[in-house]
C-alpha cells in the first residue's frame, strides 16, 4: 500500500487551508484569521508524527503480506506432500458410523451401452424411458443393438471393493396397469447376465432391486431378487393412472463380505440385505426403465460428493 494513498485526505485538507489563507484572506476578519493561523501551526507540528505513523503502518502491512504469502506457500506444500489433505472423494464421515475402506466412487452411466429406445442426460447421470418435454440435450442410440432395456454403469465393481451410491427414482403411471408391468430396475450383474435379457432380475448372475406389478395384484411392489428368486417384496404404490412415486434408494455393496444392503433413504430404513453374493466375478451396476406407454419413469445416479450423508449401520448382516 502506497504512502500517497494513505495520506491523500491529509494533503487535501492541508491544501484547502493554504488556499483559504491566501486566496480567501480578504474574507477572514478578526478571530477567524487567528484560528486559521493556529490550525496551520498545529498541523505543521503534528504532520511529522502522522507521516511517521503512516510509514510505520506501511512497514507493518508489508510484513503481514509477506507472512500471508509464506503461510499459503507452506499450505500448498503440505497438500502436495500429503494427499489426505485434499478434499475427500469418498463417502461422508460420521462419528457414529464409520466403515473402514468404504468408498463413494465417481462413476456414471455409459452411453455406449444405452438401449436404443431410451434417453440419457448429457451428463450421463439420468436415464429416461420417455423423452421429457422440458429437458434438452438428451442422448440416444438409434442404431444400438443392446438387449438390456437400460444402461450399464461406467465402471465395474471388483470383488475387493466396499462402495456406496444412491439412485433417485421417479415414476408417474399414465394409465392403469392391467397385467405384468415392470417400472424400473437397479441391479448388479455379470457381463454375461446383462447380455441375455431386457431384465437381469431373472438371471442367475444378477442381484436386482426392481419395481413390479404382478397380474394378480393391484399394487406396485419393490422386489429384491437374488439369482432370479424373489427374496423380499413390499408395496410402494398403487397401480392406477395418475399415481406418482418418488424414492431414493441407497446401495451398500460389500464385496468382501459378499453382501448388498438396500436402503430407503427417505424413510431412513434398511429394506433388505442380500447375502452370499458371488465373490468370484466382477459385477456391473445396471439401471433399467420400462413400459413407456403405461408409465413415465426416470432414474438418476448419485455418487461421490453429491452424497451428503449415508445411513448409519451399513452392515451387510
């Protein structure tokens, strides 16, 4: 900071007094001239002290600036030497629930695996079974030959990983379901299982969470399947036209313990835990949507820093 900048007000005030003493002297009479003279004398005496103070402040500001630069430089060096000081890319931590080795990896939906009739958002995070009117820039693969009615995750889950991610799911039933209807699926499957069917929940090499309306029931149920068998089901909505549903599902995949735990985040509860999940093969996350004539559905993937918290008690048991 320059001394001129700090002393500007003082100099201007001093010049005004000088001007008043010269050009405006004829307008001053009696005591007024005396007071102006006294002010000039006082200013002349205090000016050296003020200038010394200004110089002292300049020196102190300079030292502070140098100290700030030094501290910033040390912090940058510390970050470079210790990657743990960087912003974490894993799951949020809590004093009440810490899982050793837990990751929230950044991954998305692979557009090269998208089913030809569906749509994918430009950021590769949201899957649609119908083109929405108010969203632009969607992707599609009109000449794709994928069998699965959805999309595959961009990275595989190895048999040594412990990961967590979430999906936001919304659907609106357009007209009454009259027979067997699938709405959505989030599953973990081998490459072979994905290539066999439009719905991996029936395959031996897959573990699936899906919304399903059976021909004998008037409701939509949330099913949890293991190798084609239904392990758990519960009602999540009616199946009549106009029904809407929004839910957030959390998935804790522990390949070491061979478990997959499913959470209902909105209700803050565990839905079910799949056990004895194949530990020999890598599993791909897959996301499916179905029946665009009966239901509008979209599914959004939430990973890494987009996750602000996770449910305590992430146990696969």
